[in-house]
């Protein structure tokens, strides 16, 4: 992802321009989009930010449904997108960034349902020791939240709000646990509620271990936990969860049964790529990730069947991003966000294109490729001012 300070350099200097209408959307090439994804874009206009979405539908040759969701949701300029887990459900936070007065606006991209309210509207049982409203997640039927113990940081309080009947349920405390100001957090899907946290129990202090608990989002029963091993990476796809623990153990576990589907103890660098639980494509024993050991991120996957990692054809990939040779007259192309699909063995990457020596990009775009390095679609967004916040697999 491009560094934030680079974004600021050009974001504060640019002027407004009108994006193209949906009828003007077009793409280059004759290939079709390999898998469906929605790009959530930030458009910088001076000190203000607007959010937009644009859909790339599997089998089509061009994107559709370019929408200004800042306007449709009446978001404030200070609204912040919060990664949710259910990728058709967007959560925005605005107003007071912390505490019970934080205001949330949530929308379903599929049916345009919108709900909104402050944190204390949904969780009115305020406790003086649990005022740190770190994050809300939404899975259509429920809101989920955590609160750190700000008195002695000795417990983690988990809450859920049932939207149909407004009933609030408090989970049992996670003792000697903390989350919120770390990379860890919560994530929801249609079926599960995931909590990743720092385990600060006495038995974990010597090795600073992380904890993970997964709850059924309907029954609220615990279905999986990892409280003792040195958790490093957690990926989720449907009912499959990939868990990597120090020093080198990796497993794919079926959450419906608790059974281990695949296991390996081979060390791989991607164990160190991300400490935060996230959605990643998992299919037939293949787990997607981005290899960040080189100058730019490279789409890759670990295949449990082969017990090895594989990347896209690097010669073709590097040539597209002008990293195959040193050419000071060539444009600088900076990848931003990645989304990989193991079922189709293809991926999407958004990027900014800079002229040599320039700090302001001249275009913002998305490219779809397969793992053989073949270009499937290269589409330029309506304005260079669009920075990709997230790619949402649909």
C-alpha cells in the first residue's frame, strides 16, 4: 500500500473535477472480469474526503454502479471506514472518534438498507471502567463490540446488540485480555464473530502470546479458541479459518466441525505479513497472501498439498509495474490494495501511476491478472484523486 505521507503530499494540493457518469465507464481489452469485487474509493478534495463504490462483476467486460456513498449516506467529511468482515456490509464511524458518543452509519451494498446510531444508542449500559468503544462490527442481524478495561486493563468486555428486538447480550469477560490499540480487533461474517486479542495472563507473559476466540453469531456459543499458542496470522473464508502460530505451525480448520483440514510446519515468510484477522481467499488447500519481501507486494499463495508457496509469474508482473529494469524515464506505478481469488487463480490490484519525479499521481486504476501473469482487465478510475480504501470481494 502506498505510504500515507505520499498520499498527503498530493491530496492537499488538488482541485475538484467531476467523475464520469456510469454510462461513460469503459475498460481496455477484450477479456472479462474473473471474479466479482467492489472497490471502495476515497476521493480527496482539499481537506475533505468523499467515499465512492464501483462494482466489477464476474463475466462482464466493464465496471458498473459508480456511486457516491458519502452523498447517499450523508456522511460527514471526517467519516472513517471501519473494516467489518461481511464484505457487502459497510460500517462508517464519525463524530467523536472514541467513547460512547461515537456515531456509526452502516449500509448494505446489496439492498441499500441503512442503519445508524451512536454507540450508547446500541449499548446503553455504560460502565466507568469500560468506556473505550474500540470498534463495532455488523452482520445484518447483530452489532458486535468490545470494550477494554480502562481501569486496570484486566478484562475485555464483549457485547452484542440484536437489531430486531434491541436486546443487548454481554459475553463472559475475557480475563487478562486487551485489544483496540493494537493491530488486533474483531471481525464478523454471516455465521461467526471473531475476537483477536493480546493474552496478558500470567502463563502468557513470558512469550507475549495472542489469543483468538470464535463465536457462532446466532447462538453466541464459542466454536473455536486459541489462547495459548503464539498466534501470528488468522485468515477467514466462509467456514474455513487459517491459523498460523509461532514458530512455524499452520493449519486450516473447519469451524463447523472443529477438524483440521490441512496442516503444515514449514516456515514461510508470510507468517509475518499481518497480525490482524482478515478475510482471505482459501480454496482446496490454497491460502492467498501478499508477499511483501520484495520492493512491491506480489500476489502469492501457500499450497498445503505441495507444502510450498507460489507467486504470480514475476517476470510479467514486474514488467507491468515497471520493476523489471531500471528505467528512470518510465512511469512509477505504485500498488495499493490487493484481492486474490483462489477459485479462479486470479487477483486484482489497485494502483497509482506517477510521472517520473512527480509527487502527484496522474491516474488511479485497477488491474486484474491471473497467476500466469496474463492481463485480464486494466481500468482507470474517473479521477486520479481516488485512493483505494479497500477491495471487497462480492
